[in-house]
């Protein structure tokens, strides 16, 4: 297994370029299942989850080529409708093939995703919505078996909870359904906006893009001609590098971003007393005289993202005062706390709320273990500011979602090296 060795407290400076968004790219790859043509997708992040999803497309009978950050994907030859356990267990986002395959072929089987490091993460809302659209669904030997021999029917779906993956699955299913689907309480994340725009540019009428009510006119199984596109920049990767600048209290420019997608993160950094300059495609974080504490509640977009909670917790260890973080989306997303404690942080957990007493730079490097993607990035941030060496083990989590993390950090001055245990 590989681990990262970070020698902390190096001066950071310069600029870092942000890759395409993993969480936009995954549903976009799934949506190629709706198409009859080959699609060229640019700005794909070079991360393990993307390669896993492309492998899933190939297992289903589709084809792809990938060179650097561009893939060409063709699903016209799909002849298998089962997403098997071996892939789903490594990547829960595999559930995103359920809507498009079911809509196109009238049946689909997906291994039921289990719980994961951050919570139970059920998919009941995806299934309930597909049932409303006429699917029959049973769970058999650990597999979701969905069928709709006469096709899916446009329906009114009211999500009990805002769900990113659920909204994506139903948008894709609705695109090939018969008639109009209205999704109420839809998620509004930029990743969903891009998915809707790509499907809409293939001729599917979608009203309300970017709002919590989406109205989709299905094609009644007529496959789409999807145009080539580039994946939007990764707002969570960008936010993570913003926190790298902030935790070292240095000036860093974050390039290739859509600043508006970073509003919640920017506004919390401003509350922490950082000045942030923006232009059309970049944000620059400037150092501050005093890092102030902050109170954060995670919520759906456009609120503060759960995927940035762990990184802000690392940052809050450097604030002059006591911060709180209230995690509202996932019931077990504080696995990084015990590892931050090993680095010397002063954090108390009470249910879903973490209280972080800032200690102004008193973290000390040691061995820590990554537990999920964003928890791992919080450990990297803490290591950048800790004294001495920090070894971060199980970094395969980081490789799932951060392209060339060592390369990008090294370029801005960090001392980061990868080793094999
Ligand atoms: C997406 O997960 C992201 N993954 C997650 O990013 C992100 O943390 C999450 O959205 C929230 O923003 C991808 O986009 C691939 P949800 P998703 O359905 O779609 C509950 C990362 O680090 N729920 O919006 O799985 C659920 O348990 C990852 O990149 C149900 O109860 O999240 C959670 O409490 C981790 N039933 C809440 O809704 C369901 O059927 C939101 O989950 C579905 C969800």
C-alpha cells in the first residue's frame, strides 16, 4: 500500500490549476448510456473513480478510449445490464447506471451498495422514484432488480430529501421515459446543472435547470445524440486548495475554477478573515493577520458542502478561538476527528457537532490513516501546517478523487512524497 510523507510548514506560493469535477464526470459518463453516438468528453479528472466508471461502461458492453484528460465513449453496443458487486463495492456511484439502463433496456440489475465510511447512504429514494415511474423493483440476493418492460412513464416525483445521486438517476431515466416527469425538491448542485445541460443540448426539453423543480420531457426511448463537452471544474478540489493556502496563511491563486460555485467556501474563508480576490476563472487567497474561528452547518448546494467539512475542520485548528461544525448530511462523517487528534488538535464531538479549539499552529506530525476521500484531504492539510513529518496511510482514498495531488502541492512549495509501505 502507498502512503504520503509530508514535511510540514514549508512556505507555499504560486498557483494551482484545478481539474475537472469527479462528481460531475461520473453522472456524465452514466448519461452516455442514453446516447446513440460516440461522445468526446474533455477535462475529465485523471482519478481512480473515473477509471472505475469507464471500466463499468466497458463491462456493460460499451467502448471507450482515454488519452490524458479526454475520453471518447460509445455505448451503442451495450449488451449487459448488470452492474456487478465487484465494481459497485469499490464505487457507490455505480448506482448511477440504474436510471439510464432501466430507461433504455426496460430492465437493470445493480448490486445493492452497502454502507460506507461516512454513513449508511441508502438508495431508497432512487428506487421509490423509479417505482413512481412504473418500474417494478425487488431486492434479490443483494441485487436491485428493476424492470419496466413497457418503458418508464413520466410522473411527478417529490423527493422526501434532497438527493444528488437520486436527482441524477431520475433526470437520466426521465430523458428516455414516455411523457413529462416533474421532479420536486430536486438537488441543485452545479454537477446536476451540467448533467441537465448536456441532456438538454441533445434535444430533451428540461425546464427549471438549477432550481429545485425540474420538468423533463422524455423521448419515449428514442436515444439521444449527445454533443461533445468539457467537464466543469471541481469545486471541492478548488476548495481544498483554498484551505491549503489558508491553513498555511499564504497567498495562492487557484486557477480554472468557476468562482460562483465556490461562494459558500469563499464566504466562510472571508468570515475567517481571509481576503479573496476573484476574476472570471480564478480565486486568490491572501494571508491574514489573524485567522478567526467560524461556525459551519453543512447543507445542500448552494449552502456549505459536506464535502468541504473535513478540510475546514483542519483549518479551524489554526484559528484564534473556538469553531463549530455541524454535519447535517451524513451521520458518520467525522472519522477524521480521531486522526486530527493524533496530530494534536483539540476537537470535541457531541453528536453531529464538532467543536474545534484553535491552537494557532501547534499540530505535530505523526502517522495517521485516511478513512475516506475528504477526510484524507483534511489530513493532508493538517500535515502541511504540522511540525515535522506526517505519514498519511491508505491514500488510495485520495487517489479516487484528487488528480496529481503530490504534483500540484509540490508545485506550490509543499514537501510531499509518495512511498510504498
Ligand atoms: C453525492 O453523493 C456526492 N457523490 C458526495 O460526494 C456528496 O457528499 C453528496 O452528494 C452530498 O453532497 C457523488 O456525486 C458521486 P445524496 P450522493 O444522495 O448522491 C440521504 C465525495 O467525497 N439519502 O445527495 O450519494 C443520504 O444518506 C462524495 O466526493 C437517502 O436517505 O448523496 C444523505 O444523508 C462523498 N436516500 C443525503 O440523503 C437515498 O435514496 C444526501 O445524499 C439517497 C440519499
